[in-house]
């Protein structure tokens, strides 16, 4: 079972301890997520495997790799260490506890023996069942033993990837799945973007600020179920070489029609929002839907490649849309950046100065009443201060309290400050032990004499590289 660990570090490929440089172990287990007895057993299996086949397998078990993806992390770590001999016959088994991610990452020389499908079989059948029960020791050991079995018995690879006995049934099922993906996949992809995955009158609808964009159940079923099904059914009776291109064109035009329907519903929604003076809601909707319209412009360049710039212009148009005073119904004027400072608080002026929030101030030309509208900068480094609520809170710096050593973790604190209320918060964090590979790189001659290799080849690893082969799984 997974041992209890009080504090974990978030690793980068450069900070993962390379145990081959320390005790010639194939396993890097800095957070002690598996027992030392399991590490010794894995080392025995992988040592025999390398002696018999020359293949090198590295096992890395970490609690966290931060925001990095398991693929990018594995690719960088593999090439940094240089797993595998001169023909890159190496494999990296990466297990990350948070989030639950598993990656078998192959070198160029093992892509034939361990293609992606075999890696996926090993993960799914030999490792994930134990991981789901919280038993990392058994899962990793099972995976290592299966890898060793495949690499020492090439015929075994054919057994675990063999086709089902009923090949006809499998082929028929594959044909149905392919048909659904090719024809109905794009339809429901667009439907998901339009609908948000829920019906308007479902029992538990997903929340939305724009209910006007929802379709009633019967409309949704007709537009995204009945019509495409009828098109496909009708073309099943069409013979000749022109049937395929004609069906594709018809489906293309149908999907474009669904997007045009969305444009019509948007205009109806904007009209209602303008009646209620909810100009910010229109602007915010246009901002949120920018990604959708960019995708549509790529999929349907004719005509929506020309519509996308119009979408961008509409955001500015509705932000500056003429409006009436709520008090006297007189015309309002939008003040310029210098004039509006007189109607903002000191915190709001600061937010504009650091460009975390931009404010538009509108002043009635009849009664002098004012309205302030705020527009958050989505790319700012500042966040809302927990104390004064101004968007002026940021990560100022990190401070090392106890430096990390080769054998022990260090500690530090992240310092956050608010430019408005001057609040300062300190949050402790741990620092991973210094990587042996990084310390050895300071002296290439020392590294070579101690471990029989150079710093560029990853010490006692063979200097291999990976092209990104392998498979990933989660549990």
C-alpha cells in the first residue's frame, strides 16, 4: 500500500534524483511511494533484463509534477538522462500520484518491441488494476515483470495483441464505430458546442448565464438527430461515384445551417439584453464565444472565415454601445481614461494603473449621474486580494529558508503581496533534493571517472533518446 508521506515536492525533470548515479538503482522513488523491498526486487529484474538484452528500463515514481503533462515530462526526462544504449533501447516507466497518471515512454530502439498498443496493454491489464486499489508496489512490479517478459520473448507480444476469435464480429463492430465517428461525430461535436451537453428542460440542467441560447428538447432532437439521420438514410439509396461527394456537400451545408441558426438565436438574445440594458452581458458572451467562432472559422472557412473578424468587432461595438441614463433617460457619454479617474476609487485607479482591470465610466449629460463598468484583464498576473478585494494581489517572490542537499529536501516560502492594501502572505513549500545528475555536471571529468560516462550521456545510462513513443493512462 502507499506509505504516508507528510510533504511532497513538485518535480521538474531536472530535479528528479537520478539514482543510477548514486547507487546504480533503476528506480527513482524520492517520495517513498513504494517500499524499499519493492525497489530491490525491481532492480533485480531490470538488472537481469539489461544483462540479457542490453535494454535499459528506468522507473520513476513521483507524487507531483505540477502543471506539466506526463508526456512532456517523460520526454524531457528520458532525453535528459539518456536512457538506453547507443541504439536507444530504453524505456521510462513514469508514475505520478497527483494527478493519477501513468506513462510508458519508449526510446527509438524499443518502438518495434514495445509499440504503443503493447504499452497500453501493459498499463491497462497489469498496472492499473492494482493502482486503483492503492497498491503501487504490486502495480509497478507487475508492469516491470510484463515488460521483461515481452522483451525476452518476442512471441509473447503477439499473444497480448492478438485479434478476437470472432474476427467477423470485431470487423462489423469496427465498421459501425467508424461510421458513427465519421458521420455523426462532427454533428454531435457541433451540437455539444452549441448545446453545452444539456437540454433546456432536463431535470438537472447545467448552469448558464445565457438561457436564451438553449434549444427545447424537440428542437434539439430534430436539428441534431432527425435531420442528419434523414440525410444519411436518403443517400443510402443513391448509387454512382457522385454519391459520396454529394453526401459530403449536403452534410457540410447542413452543419453550416446549424451554425447560421445559432447566429439568428444570438441576435434575438442580444435584442432582449439591449432592452434590459445588459450591455456587459453581451460583451461577456461575445468574449466567451470567441473560441467557438475561431473553431467554426477553421472547420467552415466558407463563409465563417469572413464572419470571425465581424465577431471581434462586435465586442468593441457593444462595449461602446450608446446607452440611456437609468435615472432621467438622458443620453450618456463615455468618459476618456483621464476623465474617468475622478469617479473611481483609489483602488480602482490602481487596478487601471497596473492594468489588471479596465473601467469604463459613463456620465449622463442631463443629470450628471455616472455608471462604472469593469472589464477584467484575463492575462494579468494579479488576482483578487483576499483582504481588500482589489485585483492587485500577486506572487512577489520566493525565499529559500533551508537549502536542499543531495540527500535532504529543503524548504522555502512563497511571498504574496497586494499593491493596494499592502497585505503580505507567506506560504511554505518544500524543495526537492538536489539531483545527482545536476551536481555531477559541474565537473565532466569527475562524472566520467566515477560512473564510466559523461555528463551529456546521463551518467551510467547509455545516452539514448526518445521520439515520443509509448502510451499514457489514468486511473
